[in-house]
């Protein structure tokens, strides 16, 4: 599978994952998707931009950890563009600290979570949430990370 990942750093945060880390995590989430070629953007932002985007697109008055913007391909056009992920570095850092998670593991989880959203997974209904969370757990465990939701084996 061919992956083109445009990593945009619009954050002053330190100790961000590398381009290779993001490519590894996105690539893992894409396994089994049937996509031969994929393009997506991952934009790392600070709280101000995260709040602005979450407010504009979700009507929520806070910065969230990850936002997913799937690209809707017009009929009759074939493009490998999957969409965009926007990840708020400050929220990721504070969540990892609050939840006692290794920052790298939390980054991996959120990138995989966001990429699965771009692929059409969601967690609105309980059964959909179970499917998505199970996939996240399996992908993260395959990369050597613990279950982000607790200690469940699948």
C-alpha cells in the first residue's frame, strides 16, 4: 500500500511524534481497508485552533483531542484522498497525564482512532462503538501498545 501523509505542525508543543510515527500508525489503521493508495493530512494544533475548529464544526466550546474530516469524493472521480485529521497537542498531553498513559501510546491511539473515523467507523451506537474499539485495541496491541480503554484482551 502506498501512503502519502502530509504532516502539518501548527503547534508550539515539544516532543511531538515523528513523521515516521504518524505514517506507522496511519498505515496500521489502513491495513485491511482495501486501499492501494492513500493520501491524508495530519495537522497538529494548539488549543486555540483546536477550540476554533471544534466550535465551528461540532458546536462544542472546547478543544478536543482529535477531529476527523473525511474527504467526500465526487461521483465519477477517483482520488486516493482520505481526509484530514486535526490533533490538539495540548489536549493529548493533558489527557495522557490525567489518564496515566504514556504520551506515545496516547498519540498512537488518537491517530488510529481518527483514521478509523476517516474510513467510516463511528461510535455513536453501542454496537458500532464495540466494533471500533475492538479494532483500535487489536491494532494498538499489534504495535505493542496497551488497551487504551482498560485491560481488555480481544
